């Protein structure tokens, strides 16, 4: 592979995930611990900033740091889930797998940055109107589908799995990672929510 | 580091400097009206973990002070231990007053239990839950009482409610929600309550309750709610609550200034410039990430 990717690897993965992951797995591995933690740490800083913009309409260290600590469950849960899935197909080192996987957060980054922009720059009343569920749900659905396709490409082309196994990897990763995040963030209402679903 | 990446980093650092410098808060000076101390209170705020909120309880207390709130109730979903952490920090930091609360999330109703010490079980009727709240010395507030929750509030429950949320940010996202909140409020004889149902989205205390209490303390706030001494103003100039107190607030210029401060977002030039720098910086750092050598 001699050609340069058109943009940053994260944008390349976001726009052409299959091509990007096929090419990026050929990049010589540095196998450093830093490779495994640099993107998760970057995501953590980014999440802290987004929380601060949405919650206080500014970037203040008080909320950025608090958000980073509390939201550390997000990259941690993703790494735990990835570790489980990666053990099924060790075609690249784990640190490389983490780095490649975390390149695939583009749709979430763009979507949440747009959401934070509304809260940071628009009056609260308008922000509530603009981010009403009827506006947010279609965007959220697009992000979910887009993100799922990118991660599917990661498992298929980055971890060199066949299609069926890649879909299974995707489901497994989502169940473990999202399950952990849901328990930590909103676990207290799970019993009553489940009771409501069963009753209805 | 490329020039574009360096500029993005500089923008992010500038945003952090502007944002942190503008993150100042001072406790409210006592404000008296009609012989009572008027307290700005948000009875419905959530903290990390377990309640779908990103801010720690101590940061929620600091955010309440920044939003000029005299008191907040931290209302964990079906638990109270996070609220107790918030109350401990509030006492350490010198306020604002943090009330221990719970949002009882049942499939049939959402009910705020304020001023309690132990969790209230969600597996009971609304009337039963209200009785348990009262036995602990707390007050019961119907949370965002949309029509889907109305069947749970039978005559016994409605007659025992201490307050009901008539103003909630939901009305700005879905204006149709306002009518049912107003109608439910008129059905009860409960205190009018305005709450932000804060989950880390938008300003804490965006909707708030003006409580006419003898002092700024948890017992005095609970006593004022039981006596229905509250006023809630929406942004279109509609008021709810005790008619005599509404009349007092209408005539008082100092109250008008206090209300205007609560309704006007704290978005001076430093905040706006900082926010814009932050967004551009975050976007730049995503776009201009370095390429691997292929």
C-alpha cells in the first residue's frame, strides 16, 4: 500500500470503513502500550469536553475533569468488550485492535459535537425545541446504523473475520459494552423498566 | 504537529481558559418578601451514577450555586445514597442546601420523595408510596404528570400530594405536554412546582420554584411546601401557586430582577467565544488527526 489516506485515519474510517480498515491493518505495528491508550484517552478528554458544553454551555475544568472521570466507563467498557471479542480472532495485537476500533467513533463524534454546539450557542429554550425527540431520533438512528456498519467493517476487515462472525462480534461487543454502560449510568431503574415492559 | 492541529489545540486550550475563568459563583444574598425568605429551589436534579446523569453529586451542588439556586433536591432513581453524598458535600462547601430525595420510578408513575432518609419502594401504588414518604417526614411531588401517569393518581393519591410539577423543560421540547401538567395541577390542591429534571442537559434550575420559607434550611423548605407557599413563573408570564404570593412577586421590582436573572442564560461574550473556540478545537482535532505512514 503506497497511497496516502485522503484525510485523517478517523475520517477515512468514517467515510470508507472497509477500504480504510483493510489498509490500516497493513501499517507496521509499533506494539507500544501507548498505542492502546492514546485514542481511548483522547475519547475521554473529548467526552469530558462535550459534557461540559452540554451541561454548562462552556468548557470549564470543573466539569471537564468530572465528566472524564465519570465517563471513563465508556472507553473501559468498550475495551473490555473488545477484549472478549478479540480473543476469538487474534489477527492483530490487542493494542493495535484497540487503536483501530477507537478510530471508528466518527459518527458519534460528529453527532454529539452537533448536539453540544446547539447547547453551547443557542438559548436553552430554543435548544430544548431544536433537540426535541422528534428531531433527535432520526439523527440518532442514522448514527447507530452508521456506527454499527463501521464496527462491522472493523471486525470483518480489521480482525479478518468472515461476515457471519463479524456480525456476531458486533452483537457481542454491543451487548457487553452498552450493557456495562447502561448498568453504571442508569442501572437503578432497570428492574422497574423491565417490570413495565413485561406488564405492557 | 501540523499547523492545523496546533491551531485546534490552541483553540481548545483557549476555550478551557475562557470557560474556567467564567465559571464563577456567589451565594445568593438573602431576599425577603412578605415576611418570608424567598428561596430559588430546583426539586428535581440527578447525579452520577445510576440516574442517567454525568455530573457527580458534588459538582451538582457547585453547579446549583453557579445557577443562583438556594437549594436543590438530588433525586436518584429509586435510591438515595447519591443524594446523601451531595448533602454531605453541600454541608462541607457551605451550601446551597441539598435535600435528600428520590425519584420513585414505577411503571405507572414518577413521584419525587423529598426530605426522606431511606429509599421508598417503587413496587406499590402512588398512594402507598406517598404514605411511606410522609411517614419518613418527607414531601411527595408528582413528577412531570403527563396523561400516561394519571391513572396511577387516584383520589387518595391526589388528595395526599404535597406538590406537582406544573413547569418542566419538557414543555419547551414538546409544547403539547404543558396542557396536561396545568390540568393535573388544577385537579390537585398541591403546591405548584417548577423543576428542571436535570440530567446534565441544559441549565440546572432552568425551571425553578420560588419557595417562601422562614429560612434556608431543609425543614423550613419542607414546611413551606406543606403550607403551599410557592410561586412558579413560566417564561410567557404565567404564574402558578399561592395567589397572594403571586401578587407580591408581581409588584416587587427586586423579585423581577431575580426572576430575569434566572431566565436569562449566563452567556456573556467570554462564554460564547469560549464555547465557539471549544467546538472548533474539538472538530479540528478530529479532522486533522495525523495520518499513519502507509
